[in-house]
C-alpha cells in the first residue's frame, strides 16, 4: 500500500468546527503524519475489527482515511458506540499510556479505513524527540476528553433534535469531493444518543424535510446545512 499522503484539505470556516466536529482534526494532520512514517500501515475493509475489548494494548493507531468506531459490549451482548475516530485522529488510546488492555472494541466504518500502528515505546520516544508530535497528540486527546464529557453529561439530557444534530456533526467525514457525509445506520445513531430507533428515523425525516440533510444511498447521509444543524445542536431552533 502506498504511504504517500494526500494533501490536507481544509474545510470551509464554520462555527461547527469550534464545537468539536471532526473537521477540526484536519489542522493536526500535518503533524500527526510525522508519526506515520515510523508506523505499520494497514488497510481495513468496511466493518473489519481492528482490536477487541480486553485485547492487549501494545500501542495505538493513527487513522489516515475513513473512520474507526469504538464500542463497548455489555453482559447481554448489546453494543454501545462510545467514540468515532475520524481521519487524522488516534484510536486505541489505551496504548498511549501504561494500561495493559483495550477498554473497547474497534471496527472500521462502512467506507473502510486506512490505519497505521505505532508501538507504545516507539511512539513515546518520537514524541519526546519532536515537540510538534507531542503537541498534536496532547491537543487531540484534550479535544477527545471534551467531546466525551459532552456526550456523557449532555446527550442524554438534550431534546432529541439537539442530541441527534450533535451526533451528525461529530460523525461527519469529508470525502475527496469535499462532501460532508455520515455513514452510520439509524440504529447506530440511536445507540449513541440513547433513543429509540423510531425516534431517530422521525427526527432525520424532519431534518430531510427542512433541507438540512439528504440521503445518498443506504446508511449514507449528506450534510446540506452544517450551520443549521449546529444551531439545532445548540438549542437555537424554534422547534
């Protein structure tokens, strides 16, 4: 697989970037790319498992293309998606520290993903030697902590429209054509916000009628008006 990196595409300036939409990771890609030169590249097929809950954590992965979903499985076998790692971000964060096992399972999104494995000791040594890499990792992890806190304390308390709008913004992938898409199923969105799938279907129908989103095939939603969704996520719409 070619290790040549595509030019970083900057998304248009929009308030959603200040609220944790994955486009903000693109500002870090040039720095994180330095680590890829020392890692082991792997191409994941759509839905392919990268690691499982309880597996030894011997390092971490950088997402170069696509998206990686991290989820936990309870004793009843139910999945709860806890994080989406977009292009330019880190997944398998247990491998960043001394923790011995992964706390979640990870699989590639529906478009597949290109990832790069960085062994723990190698990555730590590079980070110590290059402040730019350390800064990129710390900044990215700080953003992830902020997003996780918002999801933990916020989504369950928000109206359905606001919660679903936040998930759509946080799950956005930018295609090579500059299109913003979400490749989650209705049930996966419901899992993330703690709502019934029927509620998610109804709200997405409202967003479609309002011109905020459009269906582009099975499990593929395009964002037509990210700023409008941002206003809903912030509770600024009248509905």
